[in-house]
């Protein structure tokens, strides 16, 4: 098949190219800076000109782009989109029902919400992982001084300046107290996110006055969805990651790899950002324990980071996410923690039980290698799209 690939700076595009090429497909990249716009005549012209008279069996992208969907619809091209982010507002675009769409969503709760809402073009999937040679990653570390750890965390701390939540200035005391209360309550609960449900009309009114959100009318996203997922859940994640990492660092040797090189987690070493392809897999393979603290807006899905860890043969210690149970067995393929105390207990336990830790990492790796490679992923997707 000839496959048109939307070539934006997404995670995993090199793995997509490798897998499709190895499967005997023709991989044709296309990039235009207007791919995220909902309406852009310049993009439309460039896309049509690029396709020309060439036949494409499908167009593929990580994450969903309404303008790509509309152009593929005009040209009679099937559009396959795999969403690895949540929140992802463009999935609420009215274009989602275009009949040429095949939109695969990694977060089952988000998928079910759309499916139960009558959207026929959405499907659920577990994200794929590139499978590395574990021996190579362990024994050929290009910078062992940097890319190895007892306990590591790779990811954002969501502490950037001028984040959305911190734009909520001049809230009245009731709203401030209400938000503080629901956030502290949510932080005590793993596996269920209730924030969107408890944003009352009065609270939404206050949030709108403090930092207005105006829809352009091209999508069905609600104000509750926007403020819960883009404002509050990101702040919750920042608080949670800071608290858990600070607590962990007081009990073990912790290294963090994050974009903010100036960020301080007491007693932890901040090694700054690392390259997704050339360095990150080595961290996962050469860390005794890899921590995953899921972005709070991911309702039940297995984050891409968790799949990356297991695909590199790393031991995964993560918060609970319901979708893990569809594909993996706790304490056999991975381990989850239920609280701050439980996190610290399990870090101490698995640091001192090397044989058990290595067996769990190997089990997770083997299960990903058997069921969740990029090639297997595309085989499964194509069986749906071209059935």
C-alpha cells in the first residue's frame, strides 16, 4: 500500500516509517505548518497539489487533525488517526464523523464517551512500542554516567511559567476554596477522575470571568471539559509529580530527566532533557526502577511513556490505570502504587529484590514484544480499516 504520512514532530514517527517499510508499504511523508488549523485554504491547496493524481490507500497521522480529515474526504482517501494525547481537544471537532475517518484512541474511557455519544468512527487501541535489544541497551550505554539510575523519572513537571491554571487571577474566595478542595480530594483517588463532573455552573462562570475560553464553533467541547482538562488536571499533575518525586527522593537515589533544567526536586538529580530516540531507551533499560506518574487528564489509558519503558525492557512502577488490566498483569508484567506511602514502600522493596524486579521487567518486555510492536499494531489497524 501507499501511505501518506502527516509528518509533524510527533513521537514515534521514525518507528512508524521503519515498521511500514519493513511491512512492504510505501511511506510518503507530507508536512505543512497549517496541519493543526481547523480552516486554512493554503493548507488545502498544498495538500491537494501534493496528492495530485497519485493514489493513496490511506493517510496516517499520530493525533487527529480536522483539516486533514476534510481534505482526505474530498479526495476519497481513508484517514487513519491514532491519538496518544489526552486531553486532545481536536477530537471534539464536528469533522470527527467524516465517513473516511478511522480514529483510534488509547484512553478507553475517552473512547467510550465518544462511542456512546453516537460517534461511529472511533476505535480503542493500546499504543505500540518500539522493541529494543535489551542486551544492547544495557551493555552499550553511550553515556552510562548520565543515562543510568537506581530510580528514574522521565517527563514534564508541568511547572512552566504562565500555565493555564495560574492565569486564573482574582477568583472569589469561595471558588478558590472550592478548587483547592476538589483538587486535594482528587489527589487522594487513583483510577477515577471526577473534576469535570463537579464544576458547577457558578464555578464555570467564575472561571470564565478569570480566564475566558471562546469556542470557534467548530467543535463540541464543553466548558467543563476545557477547564477540567486543560486548567485543573495539568495543575493537579504538577502538584502530584512534585509531591511524589520529592517524597521518593527522600528515600532513594532519584534522577529526573525533564525539559526544565532549572527545576528543583529536593535530593533528586535533575539531568535535564534527553533525546527520545537516542537516549531515553537507555535510561529505561539502565534504571532499576522507572517511575510513571500519569497526566491526570488521561482517564484510564496506558500512557505512551509506560509502553516505551516496557519496550526497552525497563521495570515499570506506575500509578493505577484501568486499561493496564486489559493487556498486562500487575506484579507480573509491571507494578502499580496506590499512594505516596505505597510508592516509597515499593521502591524500597524492588530495589532490594533484584531477581523479582528483573523477572517482572522481562515479563513486561516479552508481552509488549509479542503483542504491541508497531508492525502488529498496523496489522491490527489495517484489518479494521480494510476489512
